[in-house]
C-alpha cells in the first residue's frame, strides 16, 4: 500500500510517499480503509527524535476516518456495539511506539493513518462509528483536535463572562475550542488576517502573538512550550487559572505565581469522553491534500501559517 513515511529521524523535508506492507488486524484490532487523515504537530515532534524510539520506515499520522475492511478475533461485542466490515468509523490512534504515554487503560494505538490502510485497536473510547451527518474529512480533523478541545473546555470550566486568553487559537485545537467558549469573553491570538474567521468562530477579541491583555481569569495555552509561560502568567488575576496542553510537564516555579493554578490537560484514558462525543463538534479545515501530497502537507504544517487543520483526502 501507499503511505507517507519517515525513513529516519529529522524534519519533514525527509518525508516521502512509499510502498509499505499492508497491516493486518490481530486479536482485538480492526483494519480500516482510510478515506481521510489529519495532520498534527505531534507527528513532527515524534519524528524529530527524543520522544520515542521508532522503527523505520515510520508511517505518519494519528487521526483518521474510513471504512472497516477486516476485523481480528474478539472484536464483536466491544463497548461501542462491535465493528464489522463496511462500518464507517473515525477516531484517533497514536503510533505504537508511543505506547508508554498512551494511557494505562485501553490505549488507542495504530500503524499510522497517512496510509491507504490502518490497523487500530477496537476496544478503546477513541474509535467510534461515524454518523452519516459527519463528513469523513471533518471526522478525521476532529480526532486529536476535538478530543483535546473538549477536554480543555471541561477541565477549564469557564463560566459566563470570564476573560479567557486562548494562545494558539488558529490551530486545530483552537479553532475547535473557540465555539465552546462562546459564553465567555474569549481573547484569541493570531495574525491580523485571521481576525474575521476567529471572531466568526467565537472570539470576542483578537490580538497578535505575545500581546497579552491584563486581568485574565483563565489562560489556555495551546501552542507555547509549558516552560515558556511566565509572560502569560503575569497577566492572570490572583486566583486565576493557567492550563496548557503542551510539554514539558508544568512546574509551578516556571511561572513564579503561587496564586495561579497551573495544570497540564492530558486525557490519555478517555475519562472526559471519546470519539463518540465529538460528533456535535465541527472542525475548521484550512486545506485538503491528496495522499501523494502528504510530504508537502507536512512541510506546510511545519513552515506555513494556516487557520485550522490540514487534511489528507483519499478516494
């Protein structure tokens, strides 16, 4: 089968479209013919090195939507009603090399979604049936972004009227999260050209990067490393909250504020919900590529600004 692969650690300039062996499902697994897949910054982080020991060629991608083509032993009867060939499914599956950080319960692991076929674990909350009302491209775009946005909204528990600073609002998580903050005074960071779309998605105000207004109740960091948030913390009111989805794991001394809650949001167990809860969300798709354009798409992800998700669509 065709797949977008990395042949060694390094930047996306080394990614290629290659022929690799089609994965077959084992016990508790399903094989899916991929109809759409979405790119994530973590794909680049994994291949940059240091996060996990990879086996090459490494097939890229975590998020997908597609059609079940084969099932392994023991699949029928899982929590989501079982899967059978012909079912339309979508979700999120981390590379198997990341098993150590994929959760201790029922991790969602896969063989890489930027491929004609992917094999994923069936018994996990991060894989669900795709309803006809949710297009395949949007479903793929909602994998990581939707799960993360929903976890942030639940954990931050923003109340009506609170001043919320969203750092990195133009990414996949940010564009999915902003509509969930419509009851608050959401201040989104982005380029000036992004203002119209960000306001349409739910932002009350927009401003440039690193221009943080005072008297913030809640800051949601979706982009900066967690050890570079001291400037953000300075604009948060006493007793406010600072949540981040990025690594390294937060340490209170990095923000020099004992009166501000500082937490990482990482729901690797699906305790805040899984793919089945994403069907009411909507993703913003910045650009769609063919599978053969996958290496180019990753270079765009690394070097070009866009608002929303980059998606690979397949016949």
